[in-house]
């Protein structure tokens, strides 16, 4: 990790505590929002040491027992707000230790920004991929050192912005057993902060990824999904992509109007099967 850390921005950390509730940009939330209780769980905010300081995160796991399989839960563009915390609790109910590190901690707090374009321009566009990979590694190390997490059974899942990160982390981490990417961007222009995109890494994935995509996603064109499928096939990779024809972007986000219950439930079932198949459960 030191070599990655050397290139990271060493500005002071702008986010030291997680926000509560939902990000301002997603309000009002839908009446169908799912809330998972904490009965039988140990759940709440934690502080994760990284290469250049501490970042906040959310951790949920069963209250009793140990050696829980570890799953990294990677945020949407809205940061670690209530929906991501709820996803962690859902994993904990299945017996995982779920950890969602706040990956924008150095760049800013998106929870108080009401406009999505502002969220992207002021914070999200400034987050380097190298920083994200390093922070996720740090979260894995932290989970192992708690004595409760079994990082030999490591999985990762992410949504939207985090869906793209899943593909990148699968190419980065030799410890990872499996990943599930929910509607993450696959193709893009290379830049200093984002030198590679999933399509560029199809041949170098160290763990199999299940990609879950919406056929009516206006932000991720179907031709890019097909390009990724072709690249994975050409590489002889065991990763798979499932497209839900009637689902749009963010179909698992039960707090938003684009929620597609059928696709979300099927994706959640497939995720569990994928993790079991490849040793992340």
C-alpha cells in the first residue's frame, strides 16, 4: 500500500463522520423504502485507518459469533448514506461482516448537496481511482484485525459509482473471491484520476464479477454492456453480465422512483448465489 499512498492527495480529511439519514440530493424518499432493523446485529459507524489518515465507515455484522465472511459495500455517488447502511445490515442478517468505507472523505461531504450535478462536479469528479483502491484495501485490513472478519472469504458489491469500482477492485485485489457490480459504468475516457475503466481490465480480473444492468438504463448504453460481455468472453473470464430488460438505472435503490422490485430481488438472490459459488460466503 505505501506505493499507492505516495500518490494520494494529502489534504486534510473533509469528512470525519458519516452523515445521518439520506443524502439531500435524493429527497424526498419513496414510501417503498426498505428499512432493515438491527435486531441480532452489531451495527454502526467505525473509524478505518488508511495510508494517510482515518476515514469513517459503516459496519454491520451478527452480534454473536466470529469469522464472518467480509463484504465491502461500495457507495453510490451519494456517499455512505442510509441506503448503503441498510445494504450493510441486509448482509449482516445473512451472516456477513459488511463494511462501507466513506470513499469521498478527502474530497468532501456530498450528503448536503441538493443538486446531482453539483455532487459530481464538486466532489465525485475529484476522487482518484488509486485512492479508492487503497482505501478499500485498508478496510479489508481493518476487518481482518477486528478478529471478527474472515478476509479469506472476501466479496465486494457496489452500486452506480460503486458498480464501476467493483470491476476495478476485482482487477486490483488478489485477496478478492467474488464481486457483484450493480449498474456500474463500463466504458469511459482515460484521465489522470481514472486511467482505466472496466472494459480495459476485462483480461486482468483476479476474481469473477457478476454485473447486474438495466436494459432501460439511460446512462449506461446497452452497446457498452455488449462490449464488456465480448471482452470478457475473449479473455476467457468467468465473469457474467445479467441485463433486466425492463429495469432502468438504480433499480435496486428502493428509496427512489426508479426502483424495480422484481429486478432488485432477483439481483439480490443472484448475488448470494454468486458469493457462495466463489467462496465469498
